[in-house]
């Protein structure tokens, strides 16, 4: 079944499922899709709206999705640190600075709970790392909420190391960074990506 997972760039038509997955990532809440009606929130609608638009932090342009039989089951949102201020400004002043200019930043990683622990998150992270290489960023970084042991274990297994503890959006996080090898044209072998 793992081989039936396909990683591809997100498209505007993925907005509804992508918004739910982003909500899952930002709240550390495992979700199924579709969400029960009582879980539909203004935040999810805002994420879907921003996802469809260009030039903002939540835009489909910065998201890769994992698909199984034409159904999205996971995503990774990542972008260059040099672009963060511009991407944040397009959304609102409430966003905090999370990335450094010299790093590729993984803002969100989520997989539907029925698909968890099947290697999809690792494949999505591999895709984000390939993007970092292609854009010649020397590091890839992310934040993990304190207490999210499953995410911490995944990132540690993938070679990320803790560089500091920090507070973002009034919550405690661990900042993790991984050095990215230099990309050489013609050697990109992104597994499952197209």
C-alpha cells in the first residue's frame, strides 16, 4: 500500500482537505476527513481561502500533498526563510517569525489519522528536503510542540537535532534543524514526487 502513495504539488482544488490537514498540524489534533459538522470552524474556512490564493504563507504554492487513489491523505507546507516576512504580511500581523533567512522552513506536516504510521510523513519530509536542496538552502528547520512525542521521534529519526526551546503563539516548542547536503543538478531522486 505504501507504494500506492503519490506525492505531488498541491492544487487549488485540494483546498478543503488541505485546510483540515493544516488545522490538524497547527492544533496537534489527529483528524479524519471529512470532519464532523460540529468541527467546521472559521479557522478552517480561513485556511481554505488562503490556500486558494497566491503569495501567502498558506498558499497551495508551498504545499506538497500525499495522495492515495486520487485522495489526499497528507501534506507538507514548506518555504524559504527569506520569503517568510512577505508571506506572513499577506495573511496578517498576528503571524510570528519562525524561520531564519538561510533555511528552508517546514511550517506544517499532517497525515490523516487513518493513514498515520505508514511512512507518509517521512516521505513528505523527504520531498521538503529535496525542495530545500533544489533551492540551495543549507538547512531545513521546523518547530515541534512540547509534548508531541510522535512528531519529535519522526524528526529525530530523520536526522533533525534540537537547537533551542522557544515560545511561539504562547505555546512551548522545540526548534529542530537539519543540515542539507548540496544539491547537484541531475542527481535529484525525490521518491514518489512528480
